[in-house]
């Protein structure tokens, strides 16, 4: 769906081309700028859509496609083509900047520490003056002939001058005139305005060379200049954008870095840098290295027209706004030729304010307006939600604005509340509230919010032509003390909007440069203020999104700078500075070019720097003092500008400290002594990069040691076993090589082995008694060579052994000791000698076992298995086995054998049979095993027969009735019949019956002359019948009650009794050419029923010319006719009668979405209306009239909706008004008689207008 950010404007002052079109107005407060748009050669604005389609449309409309940014396409076309262009189907959204702009140095160079940068004080290698750098100025006009902007040979320093205010097409943007340096030197500049000194003084502070008097030198006094004399009128932001691109484009073509200064801005907008113009300028800054942009913060410091209205959860916060009884929109808009929609069309004394909020921060907030009489709450409008409004959930007036009427406790009206909201910049709400009060003196008006979120509001009578915000400190604040939920305005966020809020620009605050200056009479002129203190007029940040602004502060207030020579005669020596050629200026306009000048010096030193590098060095170089306080803050930003430190910090100093041995190679040079060495290069930004080598050289060290050792010597983790000279290299305490030589002598040790054997224990020469074998024990003596004589013990210990002789026997046992044992024994021992000559002790472990006898009685079914034999007969059995001890074990079995049983059952059943807890659904033989009384199996066999019941379903569809099983059925249903099969089971029959009815309908039909129906032509009244088939295939008998309305006379009377939902009801009368003669409604009811005209009787006389066929159609939006009883209300009805009172047609209740009546008019009585009640409500003077007549509506309440009809009743114009008095200007109507119908108030009748 096309999203058009617009407000509909209606005027009865008919203007050629414009007044009859829908113009895409962007903001309520800027509508007075329309005429300025139309005076321009072309207008720059943004649209969204497919790029190829947009470019094609630009060609079709003779426009210029410039570029795009983040989905927005920037174009310039004639203002006369904007309406048609933005209504093209390929344009999905558009944004037209309607803002207007406003323009916003010896001591200066000291305050901002510029002189040291000019003089090249160490560590700077040279002085910097801006040479080979371009500084661009976007400002008012410049005195291009001033010596401060010329070289010493008299040639201009201005490379290019573009005056946007002149009529011309010399640039690619299709407006204004520009001149290059050749044309300026040749003196061919013509028409450049010389009305303001602002641009000249700003350029002088930033780039003036002081040649005019040799003293008041600017910062970048040798920089080249590109100057754009800005068009500050409507479309201001697009003009700034074009100027920015113009300057960078020329600088890039010359291969020179460029810094732009814009000492201008606008206070209108969302203050977040997210509008398309700001995004476009941001992209230009970041498109290349060597692009910087500096701007002034604005001069609204201390002004409290900003309000951050924040609510939390279910708490309600409120703020009061003041009506302005002295404001006259007629005076404000005089000369523009157009009234605006809002707020002007809602009256002179309204309350109105504008705010911005992120959608994510405001979707859950609800808003209302309250009226207070002093501190007493009188009335509150319903709470509404912006997303719901945008989604169409609320009733709107003719301009698309939400509206609500407020009344006091007596029901008296006290004011109307209007709200308009839209989404700008993709995810930001722009919201305006308008209150049209019934009485200015009696009430204060409050905005209330509840829910989590906040909105930023900028409102001020002088600044924005909107309402003043009431502070709790105001003398007329109605409450004795500030309520806890009251939100005051603040002095923050009063800086400029749009590009000043961008993160890529440097936004500059203003502090006092000097408290005065010496005039041309040599006297001190005191201008007030304290040097170094923030200027009271310096605007504060942050941005709406919380971005830190301003970035820093520079001196501005009371800066003596270049003054246009053509204006010197208007100043006295008491006003002019020393030398008579300069004049003081101030504000952030003068602070900004100081920073821009430092930017030029910076680009001279670092010609490839980008804005991030510049801002980083700039912010890291600021200084603070007692005036600045803790930083960052919203007055000074990060601190005060230090131009010298900024240039110093641009140099990257990289010191490498090296400690090495003997020598070191660095930058292709070999160094063999300690010292500091330097090398200077350029980094990626073109800035100096100084590399420092801090070098220390240390020398190597040599030493020899002599060692005598036995067998081996371990030195530095290496073991040596022979004589020799060995070398090892270490690192000395200084980190160099320390070379040590080992002179080594190796003497050998003597080794021997002592072999010994012993039983159980052995004592050796070392005095130790050993109880186990050992081949590692050594004993060291000293040899004659002074080395060890090592004896190693090789000892084998043999131990006495012991064993157990385990024996088993039946009855008795004779052992090796010759003794016979007849009982168990485990203590008898006997000693032998083993093979090693040690004792071997044997212990007897004897077990004596005896024979055993057992028996067992068993009862079993069929057979029994015992000791590997199967027995099937009862009896007594014996078996002899060996026991676990190997002796005889005699076992006896006493056995009884019982037999199992077998039985069978024969049966039949219907459908299923349950046997022993199991359900059987199919015939067959089934077996079940039970247990007999003897404990054996009892096997039962079931021989089962299953007979099934019979089930059948019959599906029948018949007209009117159906006979089944001797029963006649006349209604649909599911029926059953149960019988018995030959097997004795159930036989069930089901009938699934659908009865479709024939239909009989009688239709009331009207026609002009003839009706063609059911293949027949009918020309007379009567009842006619046709038989058709309905959708069910049954007879559909249709009878029409035909009335041929072929002889009707007008005026007709249409009597309409409205139901409870008359907001859905409207009607039209059209002729055979489909021309509309009457278009009435909808009526004044509430969306949920009830209202001013609910259940009213509305009678309308219908005047129509003779000899034509007409159709009256009554419509209902909800498709339920006049059937309010469905929803608990009262039904409506309608009747239309001809001139003699005969009924043409009538109806009531639910007719669906529409019902129509055709009739042919053969005679018509000319319309003439005279009504005393009308004269009470509407006055027309003069009448008859030729050019202009005043319409005044008395007593009735707006809004008013009118139809203007010619004498035959044809509607030639429909319009609405919100004021009781307006003028009708005859610029398109022919001479004749017309009818003016107030259709929004049905009890009022037309008034005759005569235009001659």
C-alpha cells in the first residue's frame, strides 16, 4: 500500500492546478512554506521505489535523478510536477523537506591554541596554514572582493562560488548560478546578493588571511575556498545536501582534501540525524578520505522548549500547554495564498504541539488530553494508541485526523481534540496534537501518557508557531505545588536537527571569546560575558537518540572578523574593530569555522585522514578548565578546542627499544654502538609517522675452567667420560653470549662382586643382616688412585619351606609317620630336608568320611524322572551312589503315578462367544487346559460355530419426502429397522436420509418501462411466476411482484428511518448515464451503535429532470441492511413516494449490502425551497453575488459537509469545512442558480445561490 506522508488540505479559494490536487504535505508546522516551494526552479526531495522505475519517471517529468541512500532516491523536479510524480504507482513513499534554515580573531587564535600550529612549535616539524586544502563554506553570501579572500597578487582564493538564491541552471542541480575563479577574477560575477555579513564573517574566522588590516587572520589563512550562498527558504535541507555534494565534488576533481563548515541549521525535525538528508550528507562525508564536515550547534541555549515526556507502566504523567489568545493564523499565513490544514484550519486560539518517538519506545504508550480549570480536572479525552490510529482503529475527520469532543459535567462542549500521526524515517513516529478550545480563558490543556515509553516534544510559540509548554515554575502554574507525576520541559536538546545530529559531523558549541574588543577609535567596547565561559546562547545536546552532542566547544561570542566592504558605510568607527575593516560577530556560527579551520590545518598535515581519525584526534586533544567541568557534558561536549594539540596528536610516534649484542640492523642500516636513532615516514592517513630506535649494544664474554673427576663428569646437562676440552655458550646478564671452556681429566673407579648363599638370613661386611636375596647392595672403599673401589653383594637367600598334605579316607588312614588315623586330623607334622639343604616341614590335613542311607516319597502325573530313569508306574525303587566324600550313599524312592483327563464341548453363537474369560469372534476349535482334583492336566476342547448379524446402510437424498419400510419421512435424519436372520441373529438396516425442500419466493421488483425476466418481457404491473431448479435440484418457484414505475413525477420524497448503526448507511441516485445526482450519508452514529442520528427519521425531497430512468440504491457497509435488532437495537425502514404521494417502493430490516429501485421520471416540478428554520442556521451574504460570497453557519457544530448542486440537482462539488464562516469564490462556476446542501446536518434544507 502506498504510504504517503501527507495531510489533505481543502480550500474553497480555487487556485489553478494546485488547489484541486492532493499535495504531499510533510509536516503540520511547515505548510506555510508551500508558496515558497512553487517559487523555486526545482525542488529536491526523496522517494522510495524501484531505482529503474524512479529514474524512468524522472526522465518523464524532466527531472534529475541525483543519487540514493539507504533505499531513498534523491531527485529534483519542478514543484509543479510534485503532486503527479508522488502519486505515480511506482512511488511507494516520499519525503519532502519543508524546513527553512537559519544562519547560526586574534584572541580566537589564542583561546583555541592556533598560533603554535601556525608557527610550527615543536614537536610539529613545520607551521601549518591550510595550504593546498579546500575549506568549503555553506552560509549566506560572501564579500568575494574582500582582500582577506585574495592572494597577495590580488587574485581570488575562491575556487568556486555558487549562489543558490539566484534563478539559473548552471549546476547539475538545475538551480542557482555558479562562477569559477576565472570568472571571479574577470569581474563577471553578477547578481550575488549583498544583504548579509554573516557568510563573510564566518569565512573570515575560518579562512581569512588578514590582508585587509594585517591582524584579524583566520585559522586556515592559506586554504583555497569554495563558497555556497545557501537558499535558506523552503527545501533548506536539500539545499544544504546539494551544497555539500557540490563542494566535495569539486575538491575531489582537484585531488585536494576538503573540510566543510556549515554555520547554519534548522530546528525543525526529529533531532536524530536519521532523516534522508542527514543520511545522504553522512554518506558524502564517508565516501572518501579527506572529507571533513563541521557545523554549528545552534543559538538556542537556555531555552526550555524541549519536553521528554516519559511514563512508566500504569503510572500516568502529564504536562500542561498554554493556548495563545493572541495568535492569528490569518496574519501568519497572509500572502501565502493557501490556508493550511493543521493547525490553522482548527482555529486561531488552538493548542498544538509536535513530537517524535521511536516506534519501539512508543508502541505501548497511550495518550489523552485533559482540560483543567485552574487546578480542577474538568474533562479527559479517551486514551488512544498511535499504532492503533495508524492501523485505522479510530474515527477520523475529513483531514484524516483522530478527533474527540470534550464536555464538562453539564454536558457543555469545552473543546475538540485532534491528533495526526505518521511513521517517518522507517521507524520513527511523528505525532501532532491539536486542541480547538471553546474558551481560551477558562482552561489549561494537558497531555497525559501511560504505559512504558517516551516521546520528545519541541513546542514554542515563537520558535515553532506551536504552544508554549507550562513549567511548574511559571507564575501562572495552576497548582499550589508541583504534582509528583508532572513532567517539566528542560533546556536540553535545543540544538539544531538533521545533519547536526549525525555522528560523522563535528558539532560545535560556543564559549565567550572575549568580553569585548578595541574599536576603530582605540576604545574598549564591552560586550559582556566572561572570557572562556559558555555562551548563554550556545545550544545544548544530546540528540534525541542520546548521541553525545555537541562534540566540543570553540570560542565564538565576540569574535572580530572580516566584514563586507560594501556594508562598512553602515557602521561607525565606534562599532568597527581596530583598523575599521572588521566587525564583531558571535554565536556558534563563529565557533564552528574555528574548528573547520583546524580541520584544514589537519588535512594539510594528514591529507588522507577521514572524519573518524580527525574526530578521534580532535576529541583526544581538547582541554578543560574550571568553566568546562567534568566531561563529556551537553554544553562544552568533550571540552575546548586545542588546535595545536590536535595536530601534534595526529603524528604517530612509535618507539622500539632494542638491547642486542655486538650490532643491530634497522631500516637497512647496521648499528654497532648504543644510541637513539630516528626514521620519519607517512602513515595511511598521510600523517607523519616517526619511528624511534632506542638501541643498547652489549659484548660477548669468554672463560676456561679445569676439572679432575672419577669415571665421568656432568656439566650443563651433558655427561663426559673421557679427558678433553669442552665448550658451552651461555647468556650473560646483559643478554649476550658467555663462552666457557671445560679442561676435563677423568680417573677410573674399581668394581668387584661378592657371591654368597645362605638359609633364611646373612650378615655382610657392611654390618647389615639380609633376609632376602640381594644383588644391589654395595660397599665403597678408596682405591690407590683416589677413586672408589666398589664391592657389590650377590646374595642368594634360601628359605625353609612348609607344605600341607591333604588327604581323605573312608573309615581310617595310615600316614608317612607310620601312624594310622581313624578320625579327622590337621596338626600332625613331619620334617624333611629340601634340595637347597634347608628344612621342609609337612603338615597333615586329614578328613575321615562314612557311608549314608536316604529315602523320598513322590506323587507325579503320567511319569517321573529319577536318577536318569523314567518311571511310568507306581512302586518302590532304590539306587546306590557315591557321596561327595567318595563313600557309598544308598537312596530309596516311594513313587505314586496319576493320569491327566480329556473332554470336548460343541456350541454355536451370534457374532461372538465368551469362554473361560476369552471372547471368540470367529468359528473354530479352541483348547483350554485346566487342573484336575489330583493336580494333573484336564484338557477341554471347544468346537465353536459363529453366526453373524446383518447390518446395511442406505444413503438417500430426496425432495420434500421419502417412504421407507411403510413409513413416510419428511425431514432429514438417520433412521434404523431391526429384524432376525434365518440363523436367529439380528438383521439391522440404517437409512441416512437428506430431505431437500422445494422453494417458493416472492420478490418485489421495480423497473422503468420494461422488465426482461425468465425469457419474457413484462410491461405492466402484476404477479408473474417461474419455476426453476434450486441448488439442491428441487423446484424453486419464484413469483415477482412487478411494478413498472414509468410515469413518476418529481420531486420524490425519500423517507428513511435509521437503525442504531446509521454510520454504515448511505444512498445514491444515478441516471441512465451513471451520473450521480444524490450521494447522501453516512449518518452521525457511533461505530458501536447509538449517536446523534440513531433511529432518526430523515426525509429528503429528490429533484430530478424528466424523461430519464433513475436508480436509487440504499447501501449498508456491514452487509446487514437496517437490521439493528440482530444486535439488540431497533430496525430501520425506508419508503419512496412520487409527487402525488403514491408509493414507488419500500422496505425494512436486512437487505444485505444494498437494495435498488428503478423508476422513470416523466414530469418534474422545478425545485424551490423556502424554510424559516434554514435561515436561522445558515446565512449567505451577498446573495446573489458575482465574485465572492460569505457563508456563515450559526449554532450548528463543525465539521460541516456540503454538496453544491446545479438547478437540475446534479452534484458538481462536494467539500467539508471546520469553521463556521468561509468564503465561496466564483472562479469556475457558470452564471446560474445553484443549491448548497448541508448534508452533515440532515434537518437543514438546501439554500439557493444565484451567481451572475
